[in-house]
């Protein structure tokens, strides 16, 4: 497809944020929407490299409200979009081994329940009873919400892209934006490796690269790319079908079913920011050792595959939504590992911002870029 000479709205990034925004804008009647993606295949995007978790269990009201709208959108996804997102409500099971986490999660669960999210609180013995295959002698407590679970990142991403195309949105792959034109404080166009596109609006949905895109309009966007990696195993027939998404919170170590085996990963809190997505063999060895300590059955499995992807991390682990001081430059990025689960509602909110002047479905006005300069961050405790 040839690069158009002009568009009303250019979306930078074809991951779930860009795809959802394109679809919801077109569905709401926006004309002249164009989506540009730098990679040749979406398998290389940050969305496709994530673990697929979706949950209601958060520590701030705004994140819980985002989940309360977004996860039901995943439940309706097949009917609306025509592609099965493979949403499996296996439950997120947070296991707590530190007293400070127990106290924090008590507050979190109270907030969740006050907002209609019926998270279950479990004492240590109940955790051990529910997870008989795992070694959690040190578990003090746990939380479980049975409608949390997993969705397929590629199905969600491609579903929105395909429907956006059906609604007339050109989607150009291998089209990297290398500059943005600003005239008198207003966006005037984008420069790509394939040429120039005149436009009035640019949506920065570039995920881990959103901070780099911000430099084109001289905005400091505090989003850092941070490598996370995971491993899948060969079949483990002793893992029950109803095995939940288990998180050893203190270690940021997690497990969930993946096909006939398991997927496991562990965050490296000493990981330096950067765009390196190569596998770190030493870190993988450490993570697998920790995983086998918690789930000895893993010692009987083989390694099926492994990969690394990038979180797009903000200082308060909340996304950045909406307009900026550069007229016509918008942001939907910085989801800090929560992008897949909030992608559906995020695109809807961006269409409301751009076409109606404010986000109506969920109030995310506090998640603007200016909060960092103005000293009003909203810290999310429940990050893995």
C-alpha cells in the first residue's frame, strides 16, 4: 500500500493500543485515520511478547475501573470483533509471603470489594490447600479473583486491526516514523522513512518507544522500556485444568498453564532500562531455579521455548492518556505491563478524548502527562 500524502489522524504503533484506538475512532465515525507500524510483523511488537494476563486485582481505583470496563469488553470480543480472544477465566492467585505485602493487600482487597470486585482473601493454610502441588510453607495469605485470567495477545491485537481495516483505516507495516512536524505549537505532519504525511493529529501509541516519539515534539515522556522474559515447558500432565495464574508476589515470580505445559517468568528488578530483547541466559537460569523451588514438578519438564519482551514503565506504574501541551499530539502509552488487559477500554477512551473532548467511559483525567511535572503521581502497588 502506498503512503498517503495526508490524513486527519496518524496513529504511531500497531500494538494493542494503536489497534484499539484505530478501531474505536473509526467505529465512532472518525475519518482520515491512518495507522503506521514500524515492524514487518506484529509478532515483533511488545503486545505479542507479553504473558497474556488480565485481571481486576489492582491497588488504585482508576486501574480497577479500567479493568471493570475492559475485561467485559474481552468477554464480548468474539461477538463484536469476530475473533475469539481466548479469554480464560482461570483466576489470579497472589501468594503473599511478606508481612508488609499482607497489610498492603488487605487495603487493596477492601478497595476492590468496595468497587464491586469480589476478590477472595485466603489465609496461609488455605493457600497451601488450594495449591497442593506448590511449596508455599512460608505463605502468610493470598488473594484470588476467579474472573481474572488470560487472553491471547495476538488475537486481540489482530482483531482490532482487522476490524479497523474493514472500517476504512489504512494500516501500513514497515513504516517507521522518524519525525513529527510542529508549526506554531500544532502538529502539522509526520516524517516517515517512506515519505511525509500531512496531518492535524498524532496519537503516540508506540508503547516502549513512546518516550522516543515524544522527543520529536520536544516532550519529555517518562516511559522507560524494561526487558521481561519468560519460558514455556513441555507437557506437564499432572497440572490440573483449573490451575490458576499463580504469582509469588515477593519474588514477582509467576506461573500459568500454556497449552499442555506451563509458562513461567520472574521480573528482574535490577534490569536496566533499554530496548534489548535478547534472552538473558543467566537470568533465565535464576528464574527457573526459583520456579522449581516453588513447583518441584517443573523438574520433570523440558524447556519448550523462551522469549523476552518490553514493559513500558512509568514512574507510578500507571498509563499516560490524552492531550499534551503540543496541540494535536496525544498519548496512550505507559501501561507498565497492563497494556493487553486495558487495551480495549484504552482505545475507546482515546476516541472519546479526541472526538468528544473528554474521556467519558472512565475518568482518566488524572492520568495526564502533566502529573509528573506537577507532582501528583498515583502509585500502583500491585505490579509484577
